[in-house]
C-alpha cells in the first residue's frame, strides 16, 4: 500500500513512524514534510490548504491511501477532493470537519447527540460577551469560534483580560466567540477512529497546554503529553465511547454529513461527571506522539479500514505494555513571536538513546545543509519505558542533549502522574 501523509508537524512525523512499522505499507510520501521526515521518507511540496493541489498530488504519486494530519486542509475540503478522485482518504469531509471548524456547530451537534458539555453563550459583540461573563461568573472561559491552532481559548479570573481576548478575536475577523462555564477537574484527550458508522477508541492521553511549568503562562498548541493515565477511572474509555463518541458519530450520520476519520474528544473529568470541552477533527498534537508510540496494531490497516467503511471488521486494537512521554522543545519567544532560523544540534545523539525518538515539528534544512528551526514548536522528544517514570527520564535525557539557542521546554511533563 502506498500512503501519502499530508502535513509538516511532529504529529505527521509520528504518523510516518507508525506507518513504517506496518508491513502492509510499502511506500510513504509526506507533503510538505519537514527536515526530520525528509531523512526517513520521500517528501514533496504542496499547498496543504488547497484541496485540488492535495488531490492532484495523491493522483500523481498513485496513493492507495491519503492521511490528512492538520485541521486546515480538512476544513478546506481536502478529503472531499481526494475522494472525488477515487482514492481512499483518512479524514472527514469539509461539512463534517465543521465539528472543529466551528465551536457553535459542535455545540449544536452535542445537543442533538445528548452529550454533556459546558453551558455556553454564542456572542457576536463585546457587549454580549460582557453580559455572558457576568451570567456565568469566574473563572472566565472565552473561545474563538473558528480554528485557532489551539491558541484561541483563554481561561482567566481577570474580567478585563477575558473581554480583551474577545475583542482580539473579533479584530482578527471572528464572527462570534463562545463564553463558556468553567469545567473543573483534570483534562483527558481521547481519539476515536471511525468510518462514519462504527468508532473505535484509542488509549487516552493528557497534554499540557500552558507554556510554563505548573501550568503558568499563556496557552500554546501543547508543550508535552503522556499516556496511559494511571489516575483515570476504570472503564473511562468504554464509558466515553458509549456516551460521547458513538452518539456524535450517529448524530453526524443522521444529519447526512457522516464523520469518517479521527474524532478527538477533549474531556474534563469534573465533580459532576465527564463533560466535553471540545471536539477536533484530526489527531491531536502532541498527544498523537505518545498514543501512536504505544499502538501495536498496524496503523495503515486501521486507517484504511476507516477510509473504506470497514472499522467493524477490524480485530481489537493491540497496545504495548508500559508508557510514553513526549516533551516539546519550543523556539525562543514561543508562543508570542517565535524566533526561527537557528541551528539545532544534538539530534543524532538524542535519537541514538534507547527508546527515544526525536520527532520534528517546525524544522527545515538550511541552504548550508543544517537542520534549523522553522516554527514555534520545533521538536517533540518522545520516549517509551516500562513505567511513566522511566519514559519521562528517557525523554528528558533526549531533550538535554539537544541545543537550540533561546529554546525552552517544560520540566514537569507527566511529573505528578509518574510520582
């Protein structure tokens, strides 16, 4: 099977790694890829936000399966364009991807599916935001309605800051923002692979959104993750599959917009039970790095089953014993105005460590042949171990061998869970 992976981040590097381990996958191409991916498989240029360009590339490379990593191509309709060319594609249609593209739309579907979520007000002016903040009280949660690469949400006890965030969203062109009630309790990311009828859940993970240790500082796209979750209640995956994932898939199908691909549920385990924070329409980054590091089942066959309506025929997913931890190395000034173009050293030494993979995110090859930073989140150093503590130790041993001027990372990824 020839597989084309669309994207250029550490999530796509993790997908490439997992696909390489599948004996049924004979050839992998990634577009546009990055410096780390290009060292392992063929990469080709593509404007991933242009659905026709993605589809034409799939035809040109004679792909048997296209796997679309990021949300922007999905919301633009890349999966539809690929399927119109008669090629199986892992990724929801443009209409179905609105589950991530519009938080208001997602709330409507949750209501139809009877899925528990936070109370929310959809606001189109700052005055409406102010009223909603007063109605729900603090801590205040304000979300951009559209795509914001994981950085469109603010959680604060400062009313002025909440209003300012809403104002910024409107200034950037948002038609509406959501003001939501705050959900207490730990957060969990749970991915489900679906063909639009049947959904199979992967193992849960937890990611770390804030930029600094102790969950301080602004939200980011994610600074690290780990799996499994030793503290999660028994039966959580089965409960969420039955009460959240399958009802959402059923509701989407009944609307005539079946969701086939990766349904990502962001959960809060609140004092009142499981509540949904948000849905995404693709693999989460950095959680994918740890979830796929633990998956034993052949990923290519699993994704092909979802793309061809055969998830119900899959054997139960197999998982490796032990744990996985990933730590994100970010460039100077991330998430505000990341500095790029600096040389990264120590990659080979880190990759040579036992059970450590340095997955590239924002990297490229410079004219001089050096690997340099090319984005805010630069690397995901991912390690597996028999325990969370061991996986954590190995991941940080890898991070400590890497050098990038001005870079920063959190030192507390999976610390509490490991202890």
